[in-house]
C-alpha cells in the first residue's frame, strides 16, 4: 500500500462522508448480537454500536488501516467486544451461519469481486439474520449514469478502487438476500454522481 492509500485517502474519506453521519449512526445502531463489519477502514463506525451488539468482528484487507481501527476500538466502550482481522470480503475466515448481523457500509463500491463478497456475507450470516447496508450505487437517472460512467476511470484511481457504477442491490439479491427494509433514495447533501444510496436492512431467509 502507498502513503496516499494508508494515510491521505482515509482522512479525505472521513471528510467526504460527513454528510452520511446520521445515516451511519442509524444503521449501526440496528446491529444485534454477534456482528461482522466488512471493510472497517479506520474504525469510524465503532463508536456508533449500541450495547445490543454483544460481539463485534471486523475485517479489513489493508493492514495499516486495521492498525488505526484497533486504536479506535481501544477508545470505545467495552473494547473487549471488538475482534479484528486482516482479510478480504471475498474469503471470510468464519464458519457458515456465524453472525446475527453483517454490516456493509460504503464498502461494496470498492471490493474487487463484489459478487463473491455478497455470497460470502450470505454464507456467514445466520438464517433470519440481517445485512445492514449503506452504499452509494449507480443512479437511476440516465444523465447521471452517463456522468458516472465518464468519471469512473479517474475516480477509481483517485478513490483507491471505489466504483461509481455498481448496482449493489442487484448483487446482493443475486446472492440470496431479500430487500426487506432496504430502499433506494437520493441524499440531498451529496453530489449527483454519489447521491443515490442503498440503505437499510436486507434479510437472509
């Protein structure tokens, strides 16, 4: 990993996602029981977990970011709840039906193989468990789709692999999830190319 990816981009990302703080807060507070968070980054979501999350596991492929996440976890209430591992979402180091909740927060845009990652999230989630997701996705408006397509090559490079054109809802449904309480909506404080969000709970039947 480069200095930009390890040090600079995480700061830029935290700044850019400030308009989503309340969305993240609402999402993370729904996590229950044994939880897995995909792509924890610097651990920005860790202070948002309620006491209903009894055990919180997190994976992150970038070791430098995971070190920052570990520092964040140590400053949280009940830091013993947090268990972090270097791993990618495409090959989760957990048994089938292990978790009550899986968190996918601004991560499926960047995962190199989102289809495999979605199947892995489905595998490790217990039947009846929920995938809690907040993702920016391909816009439903044609003119914005054209803008996203034009921007995507440069954006992917600047944003460390982030893609503007992914249909994450379709990816998760193909893996077996039901939309349940997840919806698409436009965020008023984000630029058009990143304003359409998939947000809410998806269910493993």
